[in-house]
């Protein structure tokens, strides 16, 4: 089984924007892999003029929020590092039975790589410049800079959402049959965040690729 991989555009965010940005992206992907047993719920972002759709499932929302909090904790321990979250969809199949064992294996058929660069902005300088007696008020210019940066991020986030929609509309042949479970809201999936060791995270991704065959990339 080939695994389709989508590398989403990298977004530069500030720490306080991580939660909203990841909720928007993860829920958008999951909604487009929903199985029809959903109650769509429109969500307006507080920081951006963007609306996205959730599946309306409390357990799913809780699971996504837990993973986001784990990622935020990782970012706080690893400042000034680019980071990636991987949302993987898989099938579970029974492995060949051995003595007294009955194991299942995961066959990954789609992976979404969400790339974030968490910006670390320096604190404001004191009001007086070094070589001049002129008093400098950084408040107004800093506000303008933040508004401009927020507009760029909003446009980039919209690009990511369109990238998701384009992918799901163009890439359909790899999607497996719908699982025969009435209570299932979405295809089985997992969210992977960087571990305490970057190399361990990379090795985990390589291991999954070996399990699923060579991935097809779409950026």
C-alpha cells in the first residue's frame, strides 16, 4: 500500500497563535476524512477572519486538543526550533497469527505534515536611543508591525486550507473502503508530535514509511 503525503506550507506563528492555527488545520483535515456520521459545526477563529468546520464530535475534539497541548509543551522546551506535526491515517489489519498471539498492524495510507516556525520576538527596548536624546516610542510601530504580520499569517493560513481542499479533491484512489463501524466518525488516525529527541521523531517517521511503502509527495 502506497502512502500519500502532503507537505503543508510552513507557517510562522507566535506562541499564542499555535492553538488556534493547529485547531483550524487539524479539524479541517479530519472533517474532509469524515465518514458522514458527523454534525458539522462552524467555528470562527478569534484571531483571524477565518471560519472552519469541525465534525461536532466531543471525543474527537478532546483528542485533538490533547495533542495540541502536548505540542505546545514541546515548543516551550525547544524554543527557536522549526517543528512539524504529522497527522496519519491508517488501516488496521490482522498480522499472521503465531503461537498464542493475535496482533494487528497499522498500514498508513495518508500523512499530513503541518510545518510551524514559532517566532521568538525580542522584548521592546527602552524609550531612549543610545546616541540621541530623542525619546522613541516603540508602541505604535510595534503595533503596525504586528498587524501586518498577522495579515500575512492569515493569508498563509488560508493558503494552507485551500491546499488541503485541493489535495482531498485530487487524491482519492488511495483512500481505503469505509470501515464497517456505525460509531466511527472518521477514518482511524493518529497525531504525532516531536519527541524529546528530534532523531527519535525522524526514526519513527522512517519506520512508518517502511511499513507502508514509498510515499507519494504532494506539496
